[in-house]
C-alpha cells in the first residue's frame, strides 16, 4: 500500500490544511452564533405591518365602543 504518500500531518492543527479547517470552522461558528442569538431576536416588522396592526386595534376599539355605549 502507498500509505507514505498520504501524509496525515497536513490535517493536524499545526498543518496547513488543519489550520484552514479550524479557521473556517471558527468563522462558520461565529456566523451561526450571530444569526441564532442576535438576528432572530430582532423585531423586523415592516412599516405596513405596524400600520395594519394600529388600524386593527382602532377597529377593535370602535367595535368595543359600539357594544358598550356610554350614555349618562
């Protein structure tokens, strides 16, 4: 067998390929950490969505006011 041609020292953390694998792994881990813990917790409501919710709330308040009129 030709085991001597396949040198596993390149994949060690001090080897060239091993260093790049670790480096790319750290970048990937950092990106996943950012997207999971920071990006997904942001409030990404659009202007139209906020406007729609305000309109629905106003309509709901009008319906409640019609059900319970304040006559003295």
